[in-house]
C-alpha cells in the first residue's frame, strides 16, 4: 500500500516537472509578431497647422467722441468711402447752444476787460497827479489821500489782470464748445469699405468710460490687404519664423487655397480656459498676409492655415510610429541624468531579432520623421504595432506578421 502511494507521488512529480519544463521552453521560444518597413530617402515637408479668422490689415472702429442722438446716417454696409467722406450726424442742437453760450461769455469777458482798462487808465492819471502833489509838499494833499489813490490804482491793476484771465478762460471754453460741435459730424478716417453699421437713426451714441465701452457706430476697413490671424499652439510657435510660406483655406470657399507669408508673430500669449477642463490652453497669434485675397474674402470668416516651417529635398526617413525611447544605462556605472539615460531610436530586423539602434532625428512630416544620424538607408525596421513596440526589448526574437509579409513581397 505504501509502495503504491509512493509511485503515485513520483508520477505527480514527473507530470508537474514536465509541465513546468514545457511552459519554460515555450516562453523561451516565444517569437513576437511585428510590422516592418524600410528606411526611405524622400522629400520631407514640416508643417504647422492652426485655425483663426480672416481680418483686414487696416480696420477702424468708429466710436462717438460725444454723446447724442443720431439724426442722420449717410452710409450702408458695403459702401465704398474715402477719407473725409460724411458718415453720420449726431444732433448738433445742444452743442450749438453751448457754442452760443460760450460766445456770449466771451463777449462779456471782453467788455469787462475794456471797462477795467478804462477804470485803470483813470486811476493811473489820478495816482500820478496826487503823487506829484505829495512829492512837491506844501500840504496840498494829505498822506491818507495819497495812499488811497495808490491803493485804488493797485486794485484796478489786479482787476485788469483778472479780466485778462477771464478772456483766456472764455476763449478756451469757446474752443472746446466748437470742437464738440465739430464732432457731431462724423467723417471717414480712411478710404475703404463700410464692413459694419452697428447703429440706426434715432439711437443714442454713448461715449466710453473707464468701466464702460463706448458705442461702436461704424467699422471701415481696407479690404485690399487681407490677412489670416491664426492661433498657434505654444509647442509649435518655436518653429515659426517671419517670411515662411502659409496656405489658407476658408470654410466659405471649399476647395480654394490662398497663399501668403508670415508677417507677424505674437510675443504675448493668448490664454484661454478650455471648455472641458480647467486647464489653460496657451496659444500665440501668428499673422499671415495673403498675396492675392481677391474681392470675395470678408472679415471674420473662419480660416485654417498650414505653415511650411522646413523642407528637405532628399533625406532618410522612418515612420513616426517606429521611433521609440529606451533606457541605455543598463550595465553602466555612475549616475546619469534622464537625458543621458533615455535615447530615441528604432528597432532593426536582424537575423530574426529586434536590435535597438540609437538615432538622431530632424524635422517631422505628417507621417514620417527625418533621421540625421544612425541609419544608412534601406534598413528593415520594426514599425508596429504600438503595443508591440511599447513592450519590445533589445534582442527579442521577432517575426513579420503574415499580412505584413505579403505586403512586403508585393512591394518587392
């Protein structure tokens, strides 16, 4: 009975050992299926994409300089105007009354000055005469009478100076009233098109204050020079330079492309809160001036832009998804920084194994990236899948997926 139990235990041990050996052997022989491609030499174009609005290069929002009721509007949206053309009239009646009042005050001040000067002239003669009589002596006049004539003269001198200052004040008040009256007639500050008419006859124009924006009456723009104002993400702004070429598409004109050049790069960021999160999205304004906008573009149209930041006529490239980052510090002594430990590279297919090859990259296209150093061209590299590349290690045995193998044979 004991011998029978012993045999059963021995058989179980053998079976477990065989299972473990089979499992280990199977894992050792496991080969990862991968997708592959070859290093290519081709033209590569790096682009930055962004969206924004079409705006004229020169635009003026015309606001009221004085408050008042609009009694006449002389233009409609789309009208062509020239610099100095009449646009609208604000009710001049209260300002005409202010001018008349200022003129009356000015006339009164001048009359007061004439009266003061006449009185001063008389007081001057009286003072001179009594001064001579006092200096000659003989008791012709008393000292009190002499001093009183001098005081009267000094007072009238001060009165003349006060009247002169009143004249200056009345002149300034009249000039201000006339300036306000002139502002009731609004004219165009530039030649262009009326692209917006924000008011109607009978509405009251309100001037702006520190806490309140004033009424924008009209907007005049020069539509001969149009530009696209794009909002470029902060991660791309470093690649953009003045003079680079941009292609603009507008939703209103599908299939049509407008060519232009980068003429302005914003220095201050545009900070906005995203709708779904509380994180801040930071963009910079980049302006592309269009070369031939035509007469169809209108301010405010939505635009999408592509800016060519770099080109390579013939360079080695690999698919972007083939690029991986691996820690190369294994087996090395000493402490290394993250930049020194982690290097970017690709996996080469060599004798059924994936061999990590460190590379130096350049510009990035839509699907491929430039390789400056590390590859010679036409090498076979592992390109996917993403899950496979994430777990793949240097020296792992690999084989090409059947579907991918058929494609490689067709290309060959």
